C-alpha cells in the first residue's frame, strides 16, 4: 500500500459516520461556533430550498449552525429576497468592504464572507443543488469536530446529471475529469487521492481560510486544496462521501473559462522547471455505493526528430 492509498483509507469517511446530535455535543464541548456560507448568483429557482432545508434541520430542530449566510453576487433575479425569506442572512458581495472593490466570481464571494461571518468552522454549500440533503453539512463538519489536526474537509458524491431529453447519468464533473484530475495526477500526485477536488461542498477552519490567498473565480476550491496540503501536509485534509448530488450544469463554453482559471491557479503553484511527478492518471469509479480508485498509465515519452535520430530511442 503506497502513501496515497494509506491517506485514502484513514482520511475518508461517510456522512453516516457523523450523527448530527453527536456533532452538537462535540461543538459544545469544544466551544466552537459554526457558519454555513452559500454563495449565490441568479439562483432563485433553488436557493430557498437549500437555505430552508438547512435552517429547519440544523438551526431550528438541532442547534448546530450558528450563522446561515448567503453571499449574493450581483444577482438580477429574486435570489436575495427568497434566501432571506427562507431563513438566511443575506449580504450583497459588492457591499462588503466596498473600499476593496468587487470582482465577479465564486472565490470573491467566499473571501468576502470571511468579513461578515464569525464561525470558527465554515461550511460552504452551493446554491444550485437539487438532489442533496442537510447531511452534506453534518458530514463535512464531522472530521473537523473529531480531529483538531484536520483543517480542510472535501465532499464527494455521485454526480447526477439530467440530460436535455430527461434521462440521467452519473457522468458529471467534466472539468474535474478532464482538467483537475490530470493536473493533480501529474504534478501533485499526493492530491490525486482526493475524489472530487473541485467539489462545491467543503468545510474549513476559519484560521486556515484567513491565512490563504483566495482566487476570485472558480479556482478557489483547487487553490485551497493545494495550499492546505503544501502548508500543513495531507493529514490536514479529509474527505467525506456525501452520497449523491444533482445541480444545474453549465455549457461547455462556460466550463472552458473555469478550466482556464484552474490552469492558471495550478501554474502559479508549480515550481519553475518541475517535471511531471507521476506517469499515471488516478481516477475513481463508483461501485456498490463507494468510490474505487482506478489507475491508468499516461504515455509521456517523446521520440526525437526522425531527421536527427540515430537509434530512435525516446527522448
């Protein structure tokens, strides 16, 4: 068993491992406060359902969450009003620290949230979820409340994708599979054991988030993962199987912008002159409700120019 397999075994749990009532007791014992942050832009169709479910389950029925915050990123629809009506405190991103200016983007909303929340532990949940549950929140909090060494918890799940004809598939995560996973496998192989490095559902300690640079766009998840591991080691990272998740999918042209952001984030963090650290692509397939690692070789050899080659050996 190599180090990556060892990390996967000890750092991976299921949401069922973290009962909500036990988390309430742990929170009280540790004297910690918890904030849930939902970044949103034009999500009037789904935001009230996300906010309302968390509010009913983890604020009203069980006193686990101290703050339920929506950061509205320049929505032009009724996102802010519906979120407030469902139980969230809503802040408009452009109105937080106005002297610092404002950028469009998810990372900007999360960075701005650090200035209007007070929780010791932060849970980030996307606003466009359609198949999910409040157990996303409890699952992500579990490792943070159980182990003081854990700084960052990533969720993973079966991504349910509804096609235009109404049929469904679990082959979601196009940017993860085509960009993030190859990047990590080649350059940061220790992070290739993270099943869904770009998952929008994750949790972290405030002290960590306040210490890291935050890309203003979709690169926030990848950057946070890379920087946490670089500064604190892999024992500071955990992941939780949250079951299944469905949400609105973006067009390929929009995903290309996301991919470009990820490439820029990775390039800023890659040491100059570094060559690929691995020659295999680590993927995951879902079998019997669990994620099973799959390794595939990546051919990296290059032949020399035929005109200058004597023996044809790869360069």
